């Protein structure tokens, strides 16, 4: 199967997710700095979810670029990931509209956890199709970020009933961890890109 079609479809879905989230933003009710301050929590919620979608888009692109082929199991694993990502606008909006109450923040954390697990499943499916000696497996190495993230989410989910803002802080830390570029992956992606150009 053509992996370019899978990537194009995924890019389209992620673009729609961001569009839905930005459409949920509303202008301040008052044309004052106080009005701006009133919508800051909404802007933060949007920013956090936007960063997460951006992280998934960036890493998904790198992962698919290093993949050699796509099969049915990979297609379903990819759809599984997109399902959880498509819930971001819903959980983000509810968390914001509730004023960061316990249950919405808890559900947001569960949404992040499920997306992380789905991404890991997709990653494993791609490696299984390519082999342990493939470029993707070599680029990921021990994949400490992918393995640590679900554990950190679980900590955030566990602490949310105590204080929802602590949960939000932990979810933000995970996003910051993923914002640091993985030089090993970038090296393999660059090498694969040059190899494609040479083959052409």
C-alpha cells in the first residue's frame, strides 16, 4: 500500500482538528485588558492542545517517512490514533468551559494517555512491518520518550483529583519534553531523505 496516501489522510485530519479547536475560540466580551485576561485560560487550553497536535503531526511525519511499507494492520493502528486525536477539541473545550474542574481535566488526561498508547501501537506495527533492523527501529532506539510519556500521564491523572491544576502542569511538562528535538531521529530522517533523492 502507498504510505503517501496514509500520510496525506492523516495530515488532513490533523488540519481539521486544529481548525475545529481554533473555531472554538471567542473574542473577549469587553475591549479591555480585563477582557483579554478573562480569555487567557481558553487561550492556554488551545495552545496546549495545539502543541500536542503539532507534536503528533511532526513525529508522525518522521515515522511514516522512515517506514518502508504499509499494511492493513498499520492502517487500522493509524485510524486508532486519529480517533483519539479527534477528541482533542471536545476534551479541550470541556476542560476550558468548566474552569479546569476535576472531571474534565481528568478526561483530558485520559485522552492524552489513550493517544500516546495509540501512537505507540502504530509505532510497533510499523517496526514489525519493517523489521528490527530497519531505519525506524534504529532511529527510535530505546524510545524513552514514548515509554515514559504514558507513565507520566498516569501520574497526572492520579494527581488530578487532588488538584486539577497539578494535572495540567504535568501534562504541560510532557509536551515540553516532546518539544525538545530528537537528534537521532532527525539524523535518520535526513539520511533517508537524501537516499530518496539519490534514488530518484
